[in-house]
């Protein structure tokens, strides 16, 4: 009976050794591959690194908006994808330190959004789309004119 704990320990140690022997080649290959990618991407500047992740059209769209709106400026931020607000948050992050005034989803339009657009002296509206489409920008008055031509839904509807 005294040999049973030793046999269990030996079997456990043997199973661990087999697992490590089987996992080591895959782990080393993966670590080498990731290290190579890090070395490659470590040389990229910020714009090129973002282009590798988000795509060149997205980054060009964001850079154009960054040139248009001054760093200490404000802008309205809206989305055309009401089910997925993640692209809107990424656009806000990319445009920092500019201050965003959130409008939310443009469809359906609510009266409070139209009032907010008309009440603030902010010049630009940035519109985020789905993750594959770059954000767009248009003058506030152009969006107000477009929205006033559409039927306005009441709050809660």
C-alpha cells in the first residue's frame, strides 16, 4: 500500500512530461511567429500601424477629419448603425482630444437630437458607420437641413 502514492506521483509526473514534450514545439513556433510580427510592426509609425489593423481607407478618413477639426474643437458624433455602437466609440478614441457631443443613432431621428444640433454652435458632425466603413464628416447645417426634411419621430417611439 505504501507504493501507491509513489506510483500516482510517477504517473502524474510522466503525464506532465508527455504534455510538455507535445506542447513545446507548437509553443516555440507560435512564440517565434509572434515575435517576428512584433519586430516587423514595431518599426511602423502610428498611421501605418493603424492601417494594418483597421485598413487604409478607415485611417485616411480619420486623418482627414483630424485635419479638419482643430484639437481644441468640438464635434457632434452620430452613428448609422444603431445596433452596434462600437465603431462610434473607436472614432471618438481616434479623434481625441477633440470633444465629442453624442447624438446617438441617426435613424430614427428624435426631436431632442434636432434641438441639440440647432442649439450648439458646433460646426461639424462626424458620422460613424459599421466597422468596415470609414467615418464621414459633414457641416452641421447640412445635416440639420437633411433631418428637417425627414419626418421627425417623437421621444419614446
